[in-house]
């Protein structure tokens, strides 16, 4: 990869890191200060806050991995560095994805309306259901990280055999199978996609039923329930879209050794991967009424401060 391409990718990575830190940091600061003052926090704010914190860590891990790959590639000869990055990334990544999924389920159970006994049972126990999902997400993230230890041992054996020059047909076959299994491990991301998609479909169906009910009663189509449905649908749909993009980018990165120009392909995949945790924070801000009002008030204050004339008619500092 040329030096110019490296600096362009570094610039894009740093830009996304800064945007992600601003968005996720804003969420953590607002909800954290509110929690500290009132000594209580809603379940949705708790999930959003932890989601923002996990994405801050995730962005720094991706940034560190990009810098090492571009400028400190010799560190990759030390497998300990790679393994530590992989462990932290796997844990934080799975936790972040499942936190977003839990948030979608919470919105669905609180807003959607169905008369099916199973849905009513879940709706009446929404807090308990989401708390158990959060505990399951933490367990799943830990399990995903621990499962890598066995994978690291297998890879070390294969790498040692390769270094000795004892490369047989059986070794090549085992190495190819290992790399293929590593890529197929991405199938573990399907459960959160399926759960989020189910929440999205249920909200769409509930909104359709609610809209027809409003039309029969000749009520206003912009009632609070309709607006809540629309906000929740936008939140879950944005998560699904960005997550699918994130999944495809990581798939490209993980399978880059099968593709031509693997180094360049890998770095482009890393840049696209950072887009999800960096941009989704602003969607969460605009979709949450409290965060949105504080964010807009902050922008108005900054705008008013810039427009306020100084003693000589210039912009005030």
C-alpha cells in the first residue's frame, strides 16, 4: 500500500474516531450526569449509556488496530498483541451489538400492541425480559471472547509448523479449513439481526393496526402513539442498515486473505467498520427526546454565542 493511501485511510479513521467520541461521549455525559444527580435511571437510558461506552472502547480498538496494521506492522509478528486486540474487540463488539438489539426489543415491547398471549406475557414483564437479555448478552460476549483462546492455540500450532518448513498437503488443508472456519464464525452475528428484524416487523404491523384504528375513529393521524411507533421504527431500521453494512465490511476484512490486494482491502474494510459505531450514536441522540432537546439547545447556545456582536460589531470570541 502506498504512503498516500495510508495517510488518507488514517485521516478517515481519525475523523470517524472524533465524531464517534463526540456523539457517544455526549450520550454518556448527559445520561451519566442525570443518573448521578437523580440517583436513578430508566432502563432505556441505562442501555443507551452502556451502548455509548462500549462503542467508545470499540472505536479505540479499531483505531489502534488500523495504526498497527499501517505503521507498526512488525508488532503483528508478536501474536500476543494480535490476540489481545482480538479478545477485546470480540467482547466489546458482541456486547455493543446485543445492547443495540436489547434496546430494539425494549422499544418494541413498550410501544407495539398485540393481543396474542405470548406478546402480552412479554409486555407485562418487559423490564425482566430485557434485564435477562442484558445478562445473556454479557454472557454471550464473554463466551465469544473465551472461545478465541482455543482458536489461538490451533493457529499457533499451524504457524509453528509453517515456520519449520514442514508444509505438507495435510497442513495446507488444515490451514485452509481453519481460515474458513474463522470466517464462518461470523454466522454468530445472525441472532441479533433476526431479533432486531422481528422487532422491526412487529412495530410495522402494530403501526398499521394503530393507523387503521385511528382512521376508523377519525382521530388525528399524528397522535403520540403513532409518533412513538415511527421513532422506534426509525431507530431499529437505522440499526439494521448500519449493522448490515458493518457486518459486510467486517466480512471483507476477515476474508481479505482470499481476495486480491489483501492489504488495501483489509484497510478499506476497517474504515467502513468504524462508520457504524461512530454514526449510530447521532441517530440515538435524534431518536431520544431528552438527548435531542439537550443537543439542540446546545447547538442553539453555540449559534447564539457566535452571532452575538462584540463591542466593535465583530463576532464575540
